[in-house]
């Protein structure tokens, strides 16, 4: 078999694996969306059909469905941002929070709670919107501060270091706000542990819009990630305008991360584990990889959210704790497997 024929065969094989994985993730999403709509504090119970109890039907439409769809969307945003981050920084350990967006969102939420008396768990939609709005503003401000310190997106290492510095400084600022206003500690704990319990239809709409924009931008600009795999010099020699493409990818990652964090708090490991899972099952170009990682993140977070609601019902585990346990266990297993097979960590 000639070299060109072998390459074409490998590409077609990768495309087939990617298509099968996409079909499996879509099927798993449909199954989990149906299951999530039936899981509540009293166990599993469905309120479909014309003979369903009116109260149960209202709980389904006003609480369970938006929460279930919101968990899927938040996972899709984090999986997408994780794939972009790992491709952009050429580091399989990169996660969506590297540019300081998580610390900025947490600081924004803390300021809203401390100065305006708002809470993400409040019954009034205005109070919820105030916290999530301030969290999103904080996330965007953190990314802009990182870009300012790094003097743009030309140097990946400088951008990475600036993101770490911004994250540490803004995290310290959030701690100072919490010390000055100890009455917000309980609400901030729910935010930092991650929760989908206060996601409503408005939040679902915002996350869906952010996912459409960030996924579209990442799909169009994924050629830059493919080029960066070969090195910056090689990517530039291919005629790729790296600076504007990098800027677009950073904007897409910041939008996806900031929107997810603003609505669900800090949920760990989804953005880190989802791209790894896709890479191990169906290695492919970044155009397919970004979309598959988004679907994988959606499935992972929704499955974790259903477990968090069901495993200790009527009590509920913070979903961020569950994703950290499951995602960390998966990455430890993956590291052990690669070490055992001689592939290194």
C-alpha cells in the first residue's frame, strides 16, 4: 500500500471512529436527558402523559427539565473549552480555567453577594441573575486582564503564566471578600463546589447561545490547533494567520468557560477529562475533536448530576465534588495504564 493510500485509509478509519463515537454520545445524551427529567429528591418518577399529576408536571417543567438541560449545556461548554485549551497550549493537562476565568467568576459572584445581598439560590430571578451576571463579568474581566498582562496572544507561555498569576491574585481577592462578609460563606461554598440546582430556563437559553457561538468559532478556527501541533514555525509556514486565530480561540474559550461557571459554579475535571476520553477513543483532527469533546463533556456532567441527585436522595451531593472524584479517578487510571504500557505519563 502506498504512503498516500495508507494516509487516506487512516483518515477514513479515524473519521469512522469519530462518527461512531458521536452517535454513541448523542444516544447517551438522549437517554440521560430522559432519565434526568425523572430523577428528583424522592427518587425516580416520571410525570409525562395527559394523566400525570399537575404538581408533578409543574416540577418537571419548572425544575427538573431546565436543570437537566442546563447540566448538559454546562458540560458541553466545559468540554469544548477544555479541548480548545489543550490544543492552544499544546498541553494535555490544560483545562478551561487556565486564563483565570474561574477565579474572576468566583470573585464577581462574591462581590454580588457581599455588596448587593444577592444569592444564586434565591427564589427571585433578579437576585439569581445578579449573581450570574456579576460572575460572567468577573470571568470576562479576568480573561481580559490575562491578555493585557501577556500583551496579547502571540506568546503561549506568557499567556499561560499570566493566567496562573491572575487566577492566584483574584482567588486571594475573593478570600478577602469572604473574610469581610462571613455571611456569604455558605452561598459561596455552594458556588465553589458547583451545582446545577439553581439553573432555570433563562440560564439554559444563555448557555445554548454561548455554546452556539463558541462552537462555531472553534470549528472555523480549528485549523490553527492542527497547525500548532506541528509547532508555531511550521504553522506559520503553512500560511495560517496565527495571531487573529489564536485571539478568536481564546475568546471562544473565555466565552464558554465564563458562561458555564456563571451558571453552575466551579465544576472540576469535566473540561480536563472529556478531551482525554475522546482522544483515547477516537483520535482525529481538531475540528472533530472539539465537537466530540463538547458532547463528551455534556454526557459526563449530566451523568454526574443525575448521580449527585439520586445517590443520597433526598439529600444531594455537590456535583463538582462528584466530577472531581470520577474525573480524577479516570485520569489516574489513564496515567497508570500509559505508564504500564511504557507510554509515559
